[in-house]
């Protein structure tokens, strides 16, 4: 139940978990509720391409890929030796 969003150049990762249990007997009914949530906010560098951000959740690990913008990538050049 993860939610990932971008708000004003800030990456927001949040999650909510709700659990409910009920036990009925002849004399009583017991209901238990639990709720947990978290939110994390990360400032994105200016050179991150917000439209290309990807997320993958596998085996309990969240992997976020934040690619650089094309103009931010270094350009290789050859230097001649004299």
C-alpha cells in the first residue's frame, strides 16, 4: 500500500496499513483494529528528470530509480596530445 508522489520538487513516499480482527463467542464479541502509517519526504536535486522516475517493490525492498536529465549527464571528450 505504498504511494509515491512528487510535490514541488519533493519526492513523497508514504504507506498505510490497516488490520481488523473479530472474535465471536456465545458470551461476547471482540473486535480489534490497528492502523499504522508513515511518510518520508526527500528534496530532489535539480538535475533529476521527474518524468522518468521509476519504483519497484520486491521481496520487501523498495527500489527508486532517479535518472538525470539529458543536459546534466557529462559529455565525454577526447583530448589530443601534442
